């Protein structure tokens, strides 16, 4: 198995037993099934981080971002450092939560997270942080 395949297998070994995901060997098929399970609220997702300060003077931008995310749930928010992207995303994610029954999966990325494997690992670890009852799962085997 490749490193990505080993991480996928470790994810399925830990999380897959709950929903019979272990039989899913194709990541695309598995992603579709996991998305259906999340949409049916069969998976507990933690809430997005709570903003530590109010969003001031950006109501139009927040409304535009929320409208775009409703149309295209996989939306990239990009811009120069220090422009308030994280705060804008936190406020929008909190407001959008009722529109996505499965919840909001939050992963903080940095400029160093440009590698697909790193981003994939960060997202998988975000999923594994909480299980149905909020218990942290053992992530051994998912670390490089």
C-alpha cells in the first residue's frame, strides 16, 4: 500500500466499523457514502471554531460568501495574510451550519499545507477528532 493507502486503511479500521465503511475500498465511493451518512446525521461533527472577536464592516462580504457556499459547498477563500479570512470563514461557517445538516467540518490550513497528502491528512484527522458521542478517537497510525 502507498502511504495514502495506509492512512485510508487506518481511517477505515478506526471509523469504518461504526458504519460498515470497511468494505469500501474505493476512496471516491467511500467519500460518497460518508457524505450520505453525514447528511443523515449519522456522524457527529464538532462545531466550527467560535470567533474570538466580532466581524465589523464586512456584512456584504459575509453575505456574499454564505450565498456562494450555499451554491458551491466546496469553496476556497483565498487572500493575503492578515485580511481577516479566518474570522470571515468562522462567522460564515457558524451562520451556515443550519443549512448543512451534517454540520461544518473545519480544518485550519496554513501556507505550508500546499501538499495534497498533508491537506488530506489534516481533513481526515479533523473527522477523527470526534466520534458519534464526541469521544476522541485513537489516531495512531495516521501520523507520518
